């Protein structure tokens, strides 16, 4: 039996003890073959979920038609009412709310989960609440498989309750998990359960070190913290051998301990980039990734939320089904009060309003200093950085706007758009030279952001300049007046509550520009002598989500 088949068979032996199976990789024939092999081997029924499944589908709810027909409350069962193995495609799109609900279900010991992770970008990842409860991690991103079947598991299921661990193995498992930064006790419990299953598959009643090593590679690797890079320490000189003792090179090699074997197996079992991705996901719990704007609630568009009591201002706000569900349990008592009343008696307290959550489109407003002080070379680098970052914004379906400031004022070169071709052509034709009306550039950026916010967008400012403002708002030259106007414009941006980034593209960092960023409430980044690629990476990493 191959390693993949053994891992799948170990999960199928006792999926409730393992908790779940994490299949990492895009939709592929290999993933289909894995699911086809698992389907007949699982003893529990299987239920397919969707990343936006409702609470009513999970936990059950009132069956409105039967309730109205019978005159009493009749509940419709949910997926979690019976033990089952849940299959979740596109699991990387699972929000924190659903992740918490599924995690609670897995903790109950009556359900297991097969999560199909199709994430392709750094900001896509499963909720940490789920990754901590999925016992087995399998990387199928580059797998090439032929059709296969799992063996009959009847004998292994009968043998599994008799499997024991070697003396001292549990302590060394705990030490290895601690060394990997894995602290929850559930990880150790899953490691023990998986070890027993693998031993049962091999026909053993006492788990062997190779069973523990195999289980550690499957269940500890995706829970581990990324290894810290440390400077190599100078090795102490070897001790002098005592009289009659053989030199060190003549001594037999020490057998590695079980804890060291577990550590090595877990470290090499995971794709290198995924540890960092998981660590980032634990520090960031924002649905939708970088391309998502702020969440807002309404009654017309977006993902439906649970209805709330209230009086609808318009007929479209009324959630008719939710209102009927609220009224249905009270019908028997209301009919007793009004025996001659209508078949369905509604009261104002029964009315429910629709609610929907939608993410506003994010708008990135680039304000580029095109003055003579930025110099031709610096302007070319800034253009290249913006163009590289725009390609990423296009993939995430962000809107972008482009304005420049030079000579006596600022100009909106490109209103908010999703057209990458238009943005590139306008950026390439952007002229340079003249004075630096920094205040005018900030004023235009603020006006563009406020106009976009009124249209429901979430604007963010990215200002690329060397900070040497010398033209005031009224077009008069003079550095003192220009700096005062720029500070006033910066304070107005902060008062508007806009996210912003100030990128200092001067040859030497300008303290005045750092003060301007502080007045704006923006992040300040100094990139002297940076190339376009470095600027683009800085923009991508520093702009707020």
C-alpha cells in the first residue's frame, strides 16, 4: 500500500478521532481519485457543504410549510443533527464565522471534515480554527495518480482498539510537538489516534517507531510554526578523550531518539511556503483577502444574513419567509383568542427585515509626484512600480485611479477604473517637470477618495513623492507656504479617516515627509535608490487590507 493510500485508510478507520482531512491543491484528477477512493471506505454518511452555507442548513430550523399545515411547530433537521463526514470544497473561502461553527462541531466528536483547499495566493488560507482541527494534511498540488482502491478495513477496525503505544512514546511525542510550537492538546490526541490506526493497518498491536514517524508527518507538520532563522553558533572545541577512551570518530554513532525522528518527519512533510502562509493566516482574519473592501449591511445586495425584527420602510425590506416563521409557532394560541379570525394571524412583532452583507469595492488612488525635483529617472521608477502593482490590483479586481501633481496644480489623469490597459497608457504618457504643488496633489487625492466613498467604494491613498513641496495652493511659489498648505491637506485626509501610504522616493529620506505622513495618519516608507520592483513589493505589502 502506498503512503497516500495508508494515510487515507488511516483517516477512514476512525475519522471522528482524526478530526479531518486537509487536501491541499487545486481541483484536479488526483483530487477526484482521492475522493473516489475514500467514498466507499468511510463508514459514516457524507454531506457536501458550501463555503457560504447558512446556519439553518447546518443546525436545522422551522419547516414553514409543514408548520402552517399542522398548526404546530415542526422542525427541519440540519446537517449537524446526525454524525457524518462533511466535504467542503473551496475551503479557503470559508469565513471566520463558519470556521468557528465547524470547529465547534468537530470538537463534539460526532463529525469529521474533508477540507479541499484550492488557495493559490498568499492571502488565501483556511481559517486557523479549522487547520488546528484537521488531523491529516496531504499535498496534492503536484500529484499524478492512477485509479486506486483502498483495502478492506474490517480487520484493521477490529484490531485498532487493541493497539498500544511503546513505553515512553507519549512523552517523546509531547516533547516533539512542543519543539515544533504545537501546543493544543488536541494535536497530541490526534497524533496518538493516527498512530494507532497506522499500526492497525500494519497488523500490529504495539505501535512501531515507523508508525509514529508516519503519523507525525501527517498531523504535526501543518500545525508547526515556521522555523526561526538563527545565526550559527560557534561550535565548542571537542573534549579531549580520557585515558583509555576511544577517540570520538571511533565511537559508534548514537541512535536518534523517537522525539528527533518525529521532528525530522514533521519538518520535511510540508511545502516550504505553506508554513509562512499559515502563520500569516493566524495573524490575519479578514475575509476576502486584499481585494476586499469594508463590509457593510443593506437589504438589496450581497450575502444574506439572518433577518432581524423591525418595521419595514418599503415592501422590499420585508423578509416574508422569516416573518412567517416567526408567526407560525403562535398560531394555535392566536386562533384560540380569535376563533373567527383569518387562517394566518400576523402581528407587528412577527415582521422581519432582510439583511445582507456586501464588501465594497476597494479603490487604490495613486498620487504621483511628476515635478522636476523628482527627476526623470525617479519618475520612471515610480511609473514602473505603479504599473507592476496595477497588474496585481487587476487580478484582485480592484479599482484604481491615477493623478499627478506638477507645475501649478494637480490633474486627475485616470478616474476610478478596472481597465489595466487604460491605466498603462495614461501612465506612460504622464509628463514630468516643473514645480511641486504637493498640497494640490493631496487635495485632489482627498476629493477623489471622498467622491468614491459616496459611491460605496473603500478608497486608499498611495502617495509617491520626494516631499519637496514649493508651490502653495494658490499657485504662489515659496517653500514655507507650500509646506503649511501640505500639512493642512494632510490633516484633512486624516480627519476623513482614509487609509494612506506615503512612499518617499527621494535619494535621501526626508524628515519633513515623515512628519507629513504622521499628520496624515499614514504609513511612511523611505525607498532611496529603489527600483520599480522593490517599490511595487513595498506597495503590495504596506497598503492596508
